[in-house]
C-alpha cells in the first residue's frame, strides 16, 4: 500500500514539474523586408497544455527616439489554427498584411521590451502556464 502512495506521488510530482516549466519565448531572427525590420520570437512550449494562440506585443525603441509597437503572433487571430503542442517550438511573426511595417531597417532598433502577452489554449481558455518573454 505504501509503495502505491509513493508511485502515485511520483506520477503527480513529475506531471507538476513538467507543467511548471511554462512557456519560454526568446528573440528569433530579424529580417529586413523591403528595407523594413521584421523581428520574430521563438516559442518553446515546456508546459503540459497545447497553445492555441500566442501573441506578444513588443515595443521597439528606435535610434531617433521614436517607439513603435508591433504584434508578433503564432497564427492569424481569426484564421486557421496553428496549435503549439507540449514540447514543440514555433515562431511568432508579424503579419505584414494586417499591420503597419516598422519603417526602418533592423540596425535602427536600439531596444525592445514587452508590452502585452496573450496566451490561449487550444480550448480557447487562458493559458494556466506562465509565459516568460525575453525579446
């Protein structure tokens, strides 16, 4: 009986440890498209839940003192789903057909900071796991 409780504790403990790792978002590669910087972020889903939609709004400080906010998303908000399964990675991109281009090359960006994060599960509920972003 005692061995059963120990085994049960190990199962719950390992599941909680897997879910506790959360969702890591790190800076991806930047691209210059027609003279405009198009940044990206790379997501690693270390949680136990499938991400249905993830969006990170990044504020870019430019060399001339202006700031621009861009949305980097895992999929189109109302488009075809692109779920991110536990253990998988994906790229958050700026959808240039729905948003304004940055207007400067990547060399003109001096600082990045996160202003907002939206994370929804494949069921449409808010993600229970924490999202850590390093832009």
